[in-house]
């Protein structure tokens, strides 16, 4: 099942070494790029040094010797930086970046580089573009129809898969969703990760949420002092405990019983009779009052099912009947 | 020269020229940006993972010829939004106590999340649309905006890209303005703290303007140092003190051979394991194999030429040369004859940015990244030219350095999978813990997400061996449910969770029922099966069916409980079942019946009166069985049952022989308390591995008591209107699975969870219980704690929907790993499968609520004992099993 994959880098990372002319192997082995660098350095050095070395063969020769030495040192320095990962052609960009950084740093600390948007234009796709694109699509469809000679209109792009956006909870106040409590830790301002302090969020209560503060604002979070303001919760205690979730439709036939004291201290010794939705408790039919011969009360409790013949009972009665006759 | 006092602005213009929808235009290029949704990697089979990599590879191969940019950034967990959502979904929270109001509860969780949870990863994918011609760029510079014709041309290309990016391997969706804004903000202010609210609040406007861009670029200052190791970023916006951070960009270098799927996880997601955010920017050219074959051929020719030189000079060639030649030949073959996935090649640069508040911290983090990749045999290099590398993270900026170019086959690139992320929990409900694998993400569990949102069942098995922390998890879920005002009934046979009812914030709204002290007859089998209520059904037919079902359940329950009460030897007698069946049939299935009637019947079968006096054959009602053996056995059964009624444990099953006693038995268990904890003090459950014959009397009594207590707790579900949210927590469910009647209860509860809007937490030691009880279809979510037995662990994996025999059994057995000295850790780990099917490991952490932690702290030692060092106190020991076996 598992599969081994190798990167392709290795193929491009080999040393192309010039060993020397045929039949004669040079004592030093260097890459072609090193020879090229040396040659370039030598030429540059020669161009610079020969005019400085004075006239005459001695001067020129001396300059060439100097150029040779200098170019060897220079090219070796360059080749220390150059390797398979950092090819020679990537060096100019590196040097320019460092040079610019050095220029910026040479100025005072405040003289920094500001990132500015410049002339960036932000816009939605213009309607004209969308219309233009629609016309293009129409033309393409028409062309395709003519070719196919089939007058079936298939809107281009309709078959594209509509991807459902993954669930993302926005970390901002959702003004449209309903009352917004003010006590949650806001993320609508920049927070300092080191001090971990937060600034308060202004919460708009207005005509849209006339009841909001009394119900939804149990505690106002105060960031500066880090303590709660003394805003008492206005949640109706009993309602909170016994009312049903508001999202559900009310049950018409069985309204929820709301009481002032919803909880009994002892469940087994109620002070007041409990109103249950169930019908009246079944009368006591324990062994003390019910004759064992009496038919089970449940059978008669539901007259609709009374006439149903109980097959198993009949079978058992037939089995047991001879035993009684014997006696 | 006069020295300037005011700093002269030195604007560094971005390459970006225009943002039109999800398209960014620069002078030279246009990119369309997409958001890649998170993908699951953990707890999946190798085949699935390989499939993921291949699908991604095929999708990327479809983008051949284009340059793509991947940006991974992070977004802090939306703590406030989560809290507001939770509050909105809690219509009637309990007010709580003075120091622990509902607000305090939410605030405590938010504070915990702020300090504990890492930011969430967001992955953006930019695909080059088409290179811009010089004419269009010139037109733009004249007109100030891109021409409509050009945009329409781009749109046509973008539609094609949309299709490729939306294919299953990537699944990306075009980035909306909100996302584009976030990406730009995080890229320009690289390494600076995440901004708070961007744009206007949602719902008002989803558009943004150029001025919005100004808002977060103007204050950002970059301070490069020549030949420096990092760049200083300063946020100088006027609304707060300047913030400084140091950013270093690490470039990925040499990469090793890799096994796909990589057992260590995707290589571009490896940094998720680090405790700090890492920004990723990769720029990759996707190259069709046929188009790039020339490059490989050329390389092969150069290798051959080099080999020839060595031969001419009679010098030993490096061994690597032969290897490289072979490799080149294979690549050339792949490019010529392979399919898209095999032949496509990539060339790109992979950069990771880390930030620290100081330069030392930044370098420390760089070391951490390098060490991380070193363990994967990859090089992560801190190169020079940091100032320009930082700019590369901004969309639209060109590549500043061509060094460290990586040439990878498409499969290798696709195996990077930066979108792999861990997502667990419904992100709606209260906090229950933190993901424990590679990242620290919060795990939320809304007890009614499955029933109300997913319209599925609500059965939640919690399995694990003794001490796995099942009860702690149950307590945490039930506590939060109760605080949300959800009716919660907990059955905790061993009893320590009764302390929940004493917590100040719950005390007023909760009730503790100790069944051991309950009136006799509370657990009469006829009484515990709830009578269906007409209001719960749509029509008469359904109601009649439910009534019939309840009657059948009462009979079955009565027979099974009677058999459990009998010693194993008596139970195995052939007459037992027949006699009990007949007696219970005669007694009937009405809620008012009880075991005394059964005893009476049995005595009649033995020719005796209820008080034991002998009946004559002539007496009316004489029913002695003709089979002497059966008659004698009926007498034995009656006597045994009557004896049981006289014991302390047995009296619960037999109501007193008074009318009032009957009424007590028929009373529903619940009151209007929001939290009801039902305990059974003194219950001694047998070891399941010990045969039933060897159980003691108390152990024998405990099993039926547990069964009936479960039924008793379940009655609460049926006593409330159907739509009301309810939470039911049952414990020791492995005992229920041993008897048909227990399985019936489980099936009934599982089936009814959706209809009655119930979340049923079922704690058990063996996942096979759930698998064997035909309730697997009703499982909404499941928690698995530490299980050491391989077979049981395999069952647990089946419950989690995780492939078996893929090595995950070992992972289950290493949850909550004890320390080297054998002491259990201070936390408890679980593997959680949420309602959406995500699976991962998390730590159940209650440290945000010290009060709750103190309640579930079940350290058996008394306070003040010698070794009670506070640092070694085990907050999560599973008290349940300790007390049960005590």
C-alpha cells in the first residue's frame, strides 16, 4: 500500500567538473561554473588593473599577475556561497536585498520602510464584466447548439458543483442574529497576547432589542478593572428553571405547569398533589384486595380491546382443564 | 547637512494593483484566491490517506502550466462568537449562585480558551490566472483600473480554475471579501498579533474598499537589519501602544525520500505540532510532464558527458553519478509514459515564517522548526535576505530569491497537504476538553446537536476500563447541561456524583434520590416501565401500540428480574421460567401489579394459600399443579421471592402490602428539578468475569437493582413533553447488556432519543455492549477511554468508526498513560467521535471550573493523610469503580 517517492532534485544536483583537456588531467578539479566565475573575475580585474599598472610590459604583466591572484581569491569567495541550492544566478537578488536592507538601516531607526497600499483598487467584480461574461457564454452556447444542431439549451456552468462553505463562526458581533450579551470577552479589538487584556465592546441596544438589557445583560464585563460591574442578573429564576426552550412550539394539549415552587424537597412525600398528564392513578389492585381469580384489571380498563381473544390463555386453559376434571 | 527631525516616509509600494472579488492583479500577473477547507488525517486508514494524497495530486495536476501559491495563516479561535452562540442556544440557563452565575460560567470557559487553545489554521490557495500583457497593464496605469474586457477574459479562465480547485482533492471555494481581507491583513502584518474585527459587522456589509486596506497597512512598519537573521515588524496603529515582533523566514531545503502516506503526517502540516503559529507561503510551478521532459533529457546528457570525461581521464567517477543517471532515466520514463499524477512535476519554494516578541524568542522558534524538519530528514534553512523574503508572503509579490528551488514529483508535493487539520466537536456546546494530539484546539459538546440539528439519534456511549475517567466526563457534560437549564437525570450507582446536587449553583435546582433509602417497592418492575401518555403520540394507533409495548416490557422485565433475584441453581431449573411466565401472565401487566401477586400465584400452583396455609382440593380457587415437581418448585420459588422481600436490598422490589405502598411505587421518579442524581449507596456489583453461581447474595441483588434503577431513571424521559431537551446518564451499562431486558431498555432508549429529544450518555466498560445491542444505528457520538485489552480496543475502534488492525489499538491502550512510577496522570484522555464523524484524541479538562473539579475529585484518601501532597492529588480517578467494589 505504501509507496516511496523521491524528489527530483538529485537529478539536477550533480557537479559538472572539467578535468582538463583530453589525455591531460589537470591537478585541480573545479566545476565549469567555477571556471566561468574565475574567468569573469579575471577579465574584470584585468580591465580595472591594467590601466592602473602603468605602461610598459612590466606594468601590464604585473597587473595580469595581480588580476590572476585577485580573481582566484574572488572566485573562491563567490564559490563558497554558490552551491546546488544557491545557484550563481540567485546571488544578485540576494545582494540587492541585503544592500537595500543596509541602506534602510544606515538611516536612523525611525527611517523605516513603510508598507503602503499605494494605488491599490479594491472592488467587487463589476456588473459590466459579469454581463460581458454572460454574453460570451450565450455566444458559446449558441455556437455549440449550431454545431450540434440540437436545440437543447444547456446553461453553461449549471453543472458546476456548488460547494458548501464550511462552517465558520465569525468572531465579530452578529447583529442580525438577535440579542447580544455584553459580557463575553470581546475579540473585536486587538488584544495584546502578552498582557492578555481586552477592551470592552460597545453593544448597541436600541429599538431593535428593547428588552435586551433586562434579559441578556447579566453582567457587564469591565476590562480595565478586571471585575464585574454590579449589574444584577434579571433572569427570572423560576422561568429559567421550568419554562421550555423558546424555540419549540407550544404544546397545545398539554400546557407546561409553571409553579411558584417547582421543586419538592422530598420527592416521596409531596406536600401537594402533583398534576401529571397521566390519567388518574390506577386503583390499588394488590393481592390484598384482588382475588387471584379475578381477571387482570388491565384487560377491562381498555374496553376497545376487550373482545380480543387471548390465544395463549385459551391454550393454557385447555392444558389445565383436564387436571381439574380429574380432581 | 541639516539633520532631519521628522522621519521621512519611505513608502515601499506593494506589487498589488487591484483586488476584484477573489482576483488579485499585479502589473504582471493575476491570481485567483481560494479557501481550502480543513481535511481530516488523524485516525484514518492508510488507504484513505493515500486516496487523499492522490486526489489532491490529480486536482493539482489539472492546474498544469500555472503557478500556484499556498498561504497558510491562522485565526484565533472565535471565543466570543462561540460564547454568544452558546448563550443564544440556551434559552433558559440557570441563574447560578452568587460567585458562579451563568455569565461567570461562560467567562471562565472563555478565559480558559483564550489561554489554552491555539489558533485555527486557514489555508488559502492562489492560482495564477493568466499573465497580463504589457498593453493591458499600460491601460490600467492610464485608466486607474483594469479594463472590463480584460476582467471578462480573466473570468473565463477563472471559471475553469474554479472547477479544478473545487474537485474533491482540494475542495477549495473562492475566497470571499472577508477572507481576502484577512489574508492581506495577516500577510502585510506578518507576525503581528491577529487583528480583531475587520470590516463592518457581518450582516451589514460584505464589501470592502480601498480605504479598508489602508486601515491595516498604514501602521505597519518593517525594519530590516543588514545580513540580519530576522526582521523587526512594528504595528504603530494609533488605537494602541506600538507592538513589535521579530519575524524570521525559513526556507525548506533538501528533502528525503518519502513514504506515502507518511506515517508522521503531511510534511507541510508538520508545524501544527509546534506550540506557536507558523505562517507558510509556497510558490510552485505545476509543470506538465511532457513539457518538462526536455530538462531531464538535458540533465541526463550532461551526466553522460561527465561520465565520459571520467572514463577518458581514467578517473573513478563518483558513485552518485550512476545513481543520478538511473534516477533521471526513471523520471524521463515517468514523464513520457505516466499518467497525469505520475508525469506532472513541480518546481517551487517553500517558506515558513515564525515570529517572536523578542529576537531571542524568534530564534528559539526557528530552532524548533529546524529541529522538527531535521527529524524528518529535511533541511530548513535560515537564509540571508530576510527583508525581501518577508514580502513574499503578501499576495501578488514576486519570488525574491530563486535559491532553494525544490523540484518534486506531483505526488510528493500533494503529500504536503497543508490543509490537514484537526477538527473535533460541534463548536456549539459547552467546553469539555482540549484536543491532545498535535494541536491544542478546544472540544465542545452540545448534548442536543445530534437530535436537534442533525435530526439523528442521541445515544452517546462512553466506554473505557475502570479508572478511564468515564464518570468525570459524564459529570462534566451533565453539569453543563444542567446549567443550561436542560433536564438532566443521572444514574450514578456508586454515588459520588450526588455531590453535584450540593454545588451552590445547582443546589436550588437539583435533587438527589438515594434508592437505597427509597420507600419499599420503588423499583417494582411494573411501576418502573412508564405508561405511555396520549399526548406523546400522533394518533390512537400509535398510542395503542405503545401501550401494548409497555405491557410486554413490564412482563419481560418482571420475569427477568425475578430470575435475577433467584440463585443461579434455581434459575437453571427447567420449571422456573415456565412457572414465572405463567404466574406473571396471570398477574397481568398493569402498572399496579407487583411481586406479591406473583408469590400468591406461585403458592396457588403449589396448592397453598397466600399466607402459606394448605388448601384443600375442594376449596374454591384450588389450582395445585398436577406435576408434583412443578408444584414443589413453585413453592420454592414463592418462598425464595418472599424471603427476598424481607431483606434490605430486596424490599425495593416489593411494595408494602398497603394501598399507600402501591402509590409510592407508581410515582414517577422525577420532580421538576433540573438535575436529578439517582444513587444506590451500598450497591456491590459483581465482577463480570466471575460466574453467576459464585455471586454473593448482595451481588445477586445488585444486578436487578441496577436494571430497575436504569428503567427508573428512564421514566424521567417519558414524563416530560417530547420536545423538551433532556439528558439521561446511565452508568455500568455492561450489566444491562447481560440480560435481554437490559438490551431492550437500551434499544428503547436508543430508538426514542430523537423522538423525545434526549441525549443519553451510556457509560460502559465494554464497547461490545453497544455493538451487540443493535443500537449502533442510534449512536450519535462516542467516547472511548483507556482500554488495554486488544480485542476490546478493536471493538472500541469499530464503535468509533476507525479502521481496525491499522495500529490504532495501541493508541487506545496508551490513552492516559501512567507515569514512569505507575501513578495515573492528572488528566484523562479520550478518543471522541463527534456527531459529524470527526475522530481525535482529547483531554477531558475541567480546570476552568475549580468547583466542579473539586466535586469530581475522587481521591480515596482522607484529607490530611501523610502523602497528600497537593501536587500529586489525582483529580480524575474514576471513583465509580472504587466505590462500587469497596
